[in-house]
């Protein structure tokens, strides 16, 4: 993932959300994580990028539905 000037992992590491997100969910704990804080910072930076520019990041998301699917077209 590329980092944007607004949201870098270094900036996000000071974000209080990182501490909360770094607490692994049960399924994450089962899979393991070498660095939960870095993982949390990256997840939050990516989330912020999608929030700040939903149209610009739409095609990058594997979870974005195809606009033609289910549109009745």
C-alpha cells in the first residue's frame, strides 16, 4: 500500500485508535501478529485513505461491489 502525505504509519502511531486496534481480535490472535501496533497503524491509515477519498480508492478495494452487479442492467 502506498502512503499518502496525510496518513503515514508514523503519524498514525500517535493516533489513540492504534492502541485500541492493536488489541487483537480472537481470530487475529489465533493467526498471530509479529507487530500488532504496526498492523493497526497500517489498517487505520488505509481506512482513513478510503474515508477521505472513497471514489479514488473504490477500485482498489476487494470488497467494493461491482456497480453493474445487481443494478438490473
